[in-house]
C-alpha cells in the first residue's frame, strides 16, 4: 500500500483497527470478520508465541512490556511472566501477573531498561507514518535490553487485514476502490467508501529493508508460509 500524507493516517491501536474491521459485528454466511481472522491467525500466533518462549528462554520471573497486545496471547504459553499490556484504550486493570495500562507506544512513560523484554505483535504497521514507526521502534529498544517486534510483510502476496491477494500492490487510488468488491473483508464487512478509507488509513505495512532500518543491529527473522516471507520479526536478545 503506497504511503499517504501523514495527516491522512491517524494513529489507531490494533484493537481499534479490528473493531473498525468488523463494523459492529456485521455477518455474512454466518461469519463476521473476526471469525475469519481467527481462522487465519490462530495457528501462526500459537507457533509464534512458542518460538518467542524458546528464543528468549522466557521465565516466570521475567518482566515483559507488550505494546499493543492483548491478554489472549499470553494464555497460549505455559510460562507465566509478569506482563504489562499498553494500549491507547482508556481501560486499565490488573489480573494476577498481567496488567493493562493506557499508553502510547511512540512515547512511553517508562524509564530506560524498565523491563526485561519489550514485545510487540502486528502493531508497528498501525502506529502511523514513518516518523511514528521510528519513534515506536526507538521506544521499544529504549525500555528493555531485549525486544521482539513482529509485523506482516508488505511484500507477502496476501494482505492480512483485508484478506485478498496482490490487490494491495496496486496504486492506492485503485486499491481503495476495488477492496470493497474483491476482498474477504469487503464481502463480509460491506463497508462504504468512507469506512474503507478510515480502515486503510490505519495500515502502513513494512518490508525487510524498512525493519532493518528501524531496528539497526537486530536479528531479522522471517516467518515463512509456502516458502514465502509472511511476517518479519526484529529480535534483540
């Protein structure tokens, strides 16, 4: 998806983007878009979390900052670290070893090295244009000596938010017009053009080259599907 002027791309949290994706639970064929996302993402999330545990030798005593995440991810693994979830939503709560606070990933309020690991899964593509993504990457690298940052690959054949192949490679002015009619998201959510534009304004996909620029010196891992790079993961450990 070609970049838009910064003014046209508001910062949306991942949770807000998913809410917009569903357009209040619209259903078709007995499904809403959340059901479809779950079918596509479930296996990858489980495998990704297991790899995260192995990669960092995760322990119950570790303090993890999860920027833009949700409690469900941490219920996929047997290890129970101390997890602080930070999102733009107002809701704040504490439940055992998991807490939720309101915060902006591009401007975190925590001091340097406050956590053992900074974690983010499919969020950096939603924080805004390149300057916001640079700020997000800088903050995660600042608050923890180790980090794990995953994002969908901009050059993977399937766009993971609208769930359609190759259409996102077209110029944006064409993509925004076609996505309602030629994507699973469009068929199920049935958005009007204004809703399409709002939804797409919250997505700025990245490639390997950009992830290397955002996280200099980090290991760059490629999550593959059918031999192709589906996701890119920047790791410092």
